[in-house]
C-alpha cells in the first residue's frame, strides 16, 4: 500500500482512489494517469446525476458507434 497520495489528490479518500483506479483499469484495461483519474471521477459523478433512461440511451448510442 502506498501511503503517499499523488499530487492533486490530497482531499480524496485513499479508498476512493483505489476504487476509481480499479474501475478505470477494468473499463479501459490500462492504468490511469492523474489527468485520466480526475476526468474519470468527474464523469462518474456527472453520470450519476442523469436519469436512468438517459444513461441507457447514451450508453446505447455510444455502443452502437
């Protein structure tokens, strides 16, 4: 376990960082950079605010491309 947090993540909980990294690696099959991790967290929080039907529609549109 790394006890030192990367720059820019001082206010994030260590467990949240680990969960985000695991989720990112599962989705994209690579390790995230600091920029990727911040963007991924922002996107996930935004997606949770969308209604379920909208999320499904967007996911279908993305998957069909």
